[in-house]
C-alpha cells in the first residue's frame, strides 16, 4: 500500500517540516480517493491529474494555500515513493503559492492561523449532533459516545475517565 509507505517515509524525510508531515498524508489520501483503487495501488501523478485534483479542491471551496499544500504533497509522494522527478509541478506550485500569499497576506510556510483553522472546521451549530460539534471544535480526531447515548466526549476523556489525563 503506497499510502502507508508514504506516511512512514514522509515522517522520517529530511526537509519535510512538522506541519507537512501531518498534512501531506491527509492530502494524499484525499487524492487517492479520486482513483478506483487509489487506496491500495500506486498512484499516478501527472500534470493532468494534479490539475484536476487542485480544481476539485477549488470547487469544494479550498483556499489557494490549502491547494498549494495539497499539490506539494503530490510532489513529495512522487519524489519519495515513486522515485521520480517528473512531471515538473513547480509551475503549478508557484502559481498556487502566489495566489495563497495574496489570500492570506502571509508567507505560506507559516502554519495556519486560528481564524483559518476555524474556517476549515466550519461554523459551530448547536443544532448539529454533539459528535459533529466535537469534531469541529478540533478537540479530538475521534470522539466516543457517553454512556447516556446522547453526548460525546473526546477520546482522551473516554479512555482515561475522570483522572484528568488527556
């Protein structure tokens, strides 16, 4: 499975910062889902599929800095897992960097601000189920239902109970 290989390789690769080590595998997984057997087979990385993926992110409302990071993850996968330098994605990356800097008014290597993270999570809606609210709050990637069947609590609380360990 090339996704698992990429996750292991990117965590130990020199020159890949901590933020990219977290997000590159997520972007690659999303890219893989655009292929029928993408979660198990080697992924094709070419200019057409890269542009199609970037456009699909644009259509779903992803800002340019996220698309920049997503395309960089494909480039990283191409280099580390496929062991190739082609296709050259530098012009796509440069254009997304330019657009991202205009949108953010910040260097793209600076991690996202709280406001940007809030925009990614979406607006909190008290009418949504508690599980969705917990996920949007960024408190846990996974939440578990409480024993009452109504509420949820972050995994740390669910596992460690009331001992205060999170």
